[in-house]
């Protein structure tokens, strides 16, 4: 005889309409009349036991009894039984009907609904009234299905979990009575798995379908869709219903490619990025749940890279193709095109990545200077050439329109000798063949500008530069290689004229005074745009062949008397 809760041991297999319970119980016997009362019942609405439905687990313990018949507390396990199938004594079958999980009842059963006039030899006397203190731990019905209760869902839900998707989620796992048995939060790591292909218990496979990233739901799973009669052998007992509080952080499918969402595209887009181009862009990098893992803005420096050459992850290589300068787009990259199963730094394994990018500029290493003439005077016959002295105004900016510098704000022109290395190579090229009054836009790639290093605090490294230029004045330069030329015939006694004290030697002071006099009188012309003293000193040094600080008649030669590759002056 099974005296603890039932009469005859039931050999009947549970039907689909049988309620199964798990209880913990403690019972005793005396001669009192049949009574019963509710000791504790959950305040919230609950699923109650019904005669002929479901399955229960619970706890039963004694009620102030002098003789304790038995308790499942002693065994360290619940009492698991089907209700309404004859596995219990009739009084207990009735007493358990209508109970909620976590409800506690004090049950008194008269002998006619217990073991009657026979009792149980050596344990329960004849005509004994039985007292049970019952706490219901779990109940389920074989017709139960997975229950899903969504308590938060994002407003935007562009995609939901489907069969064969890979998901990353956090969860707290409890029993129906609220006892925690597992938590991914405690491990500080998401649970990562495929859905619908048997990697999970069947109930979780079902419960995750249809979820959005960011959604929170409670998934209640009956044991036959969880770990069944045996449990998991560790923390989950047999016949246990499971409750998972889940928040979905990420999902993708192995077949996914990148997704691109255009957020802003400039109206004017003359050129789009191609394989081999070099891009400068800002970005914010987040996970699908919005967690920020990196930002170029926080470093106050663009991310600079070649595109389509494997310098960045595969998804970004693809996502940066076809962009315009100034464009903003969102690039969503599945993990197999990102950092894979291992992740990197703050990026967890198997994470979908979201990059919000803003393209600042791009160029190709094969690019040359681009010149757009915005205005050209009708009389445009004198064109700038190497050696000419130019005065011009400019506005300098980046490709995205960021202003770097402007001569207008300084209130004065920028003055250079064209081709003398006083400006970057690209500007020397952009100012060629320009006439006074002309306005043009010159776009200079970084390899013809300030290169990878830029100018600290002024020009970013690898920046494409845009100059809007207006040429205001042009002073024709000297022929290439000359620093001074005669406007008329050269005196046949030139050395004697320079040697004012007629000592057969010309010092720097004498040389300088003579050249100044020729320029002032219009007989000679110095290369425009250079410092007078530096030019004269350079000319004198070239004539002072032995370097003794004076020039003799034997050393002194005119330009046409020199070998072509030698001294340029006079």
C-alpha cells in the first residue's frame, strides 16, 4: 500500500486529460473529524488544478501532529502525481482540485475518503483522520502548449526570428514557483544558438520564433517540451515546467548579406566610391540592441582606409562601395562578414554589427588635380606659367564643405612664385595657365596636397582639398634658370663697372649696390616674388667660385658663358 497520498498504487498510464502535480507533503493521523482550510494562496491570478486535467508537483508537510506519518521534505524531492486518475486517496484527489502554484493548503481527510476502517498496518490506524500541509510547486496538462507572454516590444520590428536563424539572447530560467535554476545574466554572456533545428529544447525552439530584436517575453514550457521525466540530471528535476524570461539581443541568418539603409544622399553626386579608392569617414558602431562598441567621433578623427582591398572586415568593404562624398548610410553586417564567432574587443562572438557612417571624402591614388573654371575674362591672353609672380585670393575647404582657411578673412592676397615650391604640388598645377580675373575651383588629392600626415591642427591627414581661387595679379617671371636679366645691352666692361674701387675684386656689398642700381634704373630685372638680399647673395655666391668672399675678373662670367648645368645668375 502507498499510504503517503494514495490508496492502491496506480498502474494506469496518464491520459491526455489527466492533471499532473508535484507537491511536497507532510502528513499525520488522528481521530479528528474532517476539516480543511486555506493556509496561503498567491495574490495574482493563477492556473488552478482541475479534476481530470493536467499534472501537478507540490510539497506536503505535517500540521501540528503528534505522530508524523511521512514527508517528502525528508526525501529532498517533490511528490509527483496525476490528479483524478486514482493514484491518490479520494480525499486528496478532491483537496488538490482548484489549487494554484505556490498555494499552501492544510488538508484534513476523514477515514472514509482515506484508508477507512482498515488503515495501513503499522502506520495508519483504522478510522484515522489524516492531516496534510500541502504546497503546490508545479502543474501541467498533457494538452498544454508553449505559452508566450510578450511584455515589451520595440516600435520598429523590421525582422523576426524564423527557423534556422541564429540568435543571441539573455534569459533567467525559473520553475513555476519562481525558483531560479539558471541565468545567462549571471554568467555575463548571451546564449547563442540556432533556432528551430534541434539545438534547443523543443519548447524554446517554439518560444523564440517571431521575436524582434529588443523584445522581451516570458516563455512557459511544459516538461514534455523541455527535459521530460528525467530532468537535465543537474539543476532541473524531472517533470518540471520551465519559465524563461528572455530578451533578444541579436539575430541573423547564415544566408544573410549586408543590409544598407541610405539615410542621406547629396543631390549632387558626381562620383561614387569604387574598389581601390581611399576613403575618410566617421562612424558609430553598435550592436543590434543599440549597444555602442566604437565611435570615430569620440576620437575626433576619421577612419581612413582603402576600399575593396581587404583592409577592413568584408561587410564594411562591401558597404563602403558606391558612396558619395557627404553621404550618410547605415550598414548592417552579419557576423560571418564581420568578426565571426570569436568577436573582437568589445564585440561579442556571433554579433551582428551596425555602422552609421558619414563619408567625408574619398580619392583614388591615380587621381590628378581637377580644375573647374567658374569664370574667365573675355581678354585672357596672358596666362600664368612657371616663374610668374601671382597674387590671388582663395577659400580652402574639405570635400564635405568644412572651411579650412580663407585669404578673404585675412584681408590680403596670397602671393607666390609659380612652380617654385612655395605651395603644395597640386596648387602649383592648379594655378598654371590662369589669367588675371579668372576664377576656378581646384580639387587636390592628398598625394598632391599635404599627404597622409596633413598639417597638425589645420589639415587632416589624407584629406582631399578644394580651393576656390581668383587670380588678381600676375607679374611675368624670368626665363627658367634666371634670377636676373638685362632689359637692354650688357656693358662690355661689366666687371669694371661693378668693381667701383677698381681693386680687381668685387665684394658682396659692391655687387648688391650695383644690382640694386640696375633694377632701380630699369636696366635690369630680378625674378619677382623673391627676397632681394637672398637673390643677390645667391648670385654672388655662384660667382665666388673659390668661396673666398670676393669675386675676381677670372671668376666672373655671364650666363651665356656658363655651361648649361652650372650657375644661373647673370
